[in-house]
């Protein structure tokens, strides 16, 4: 009986340790959009640097939301035609993250992207890639697509899918169907009010400069600080 209780105690202690290790991870959220020069620079620079440092990546719970400054036209926020920043801010307030009672037309109107139709298309591919792959595979696809965005074509999307291990056929099917609509809406619903992109949150706190990402992650971590944080 004593051995049994001791074994249970060890199992509970191990579970507590595992829970503590998970709880100590730093939540990092990146909100950005395809083609945005500042977003591309952040993804290729500080975001890539942070995720490519294994000891730092291990203490992060990272997620990229490919929606950025896009919005759907609604009756209340309007915004049809040319891109309208006021309509975008209204959309985030009424239809974005943390909203409990969204208007019924939040995602029924035309989609308007800050950099035009090409951005809308690329963001949709990103949303589909995210919905059908793991985090590391999705970010590999993201890096490839953003790096080649100046020469964006469907061939680029296919090549990026192949190089990152994503099924190009499944990606194309998602993009052209209702799954793509859903994938885009999920990213829109998850995007909070924000002044602009890239917008990065570390444990809910906005990072003023993308280059400060590594420093802010290290500062927020409550466990044993990785050596990379001390370099």
C-alpha cells in the first residue's frame, strides 16, 4: 500500500512538473499580412532569429495570424471600394478578437486588403496552410512565400508548398473552397484591435519594436533562462 501511494505521489509530482513547464511558456502572437514590407522584414529578421534558436523556441508558445489590416465590409463599419483605415479599426472592434456578440454580417461582405487583391490571395493561402499543417511547417511556408512575394504567382505557392512539406493539392482545394473561407474567417476573428502591422504580443503585452522580440521573450520567461538570452 505504501509503495502504491508513493508511486501515485511520483506520478502527481511529474504531472505537476509537466504542467508547470507548459504554463511557463511565453505566449507570442504575431499579427501580420502578406506583402507588407515591415511584416516581411520582421518575419525574415527577428521572428526567424527567435524561432531558429532552439532553446528560445522551446520556451515559446508561438502563433502567427495572417490577417493583418484586412477587413470585411459591414453595414456598420462600411469600407467598400478603396481601403479605409477607419473601417478596418471599426471591423476589429466589432468583429475581431475578444468580441462576444458579433454583428451577423461580420464576414458576409466584400473582403478588402491593405495592399490589394494579391495580398488577399496570399493571405488566404497562408490561412489554408496554417489550418492544414504544423507550426514549423506553416512557418517554413510563410518564410518562402514572403521571401518570393515580389514575384508572386501560383507557381511560387506550389514551390513553397513543396519545399515546406505541405500537400499542394490539399492547399489548392482549401483555397478554392469553403474551407478557405473558414480558414480566413478564423484568422480575422482572432485578430485584436491594433495600431498597425506587424503587431506582436508577448504574454498579451505589445512589443514596441519587432527587433525587441527575443529580449521581451527572455524577460517574460519565468523559468531558467536559456543561454541564448544571456548572449
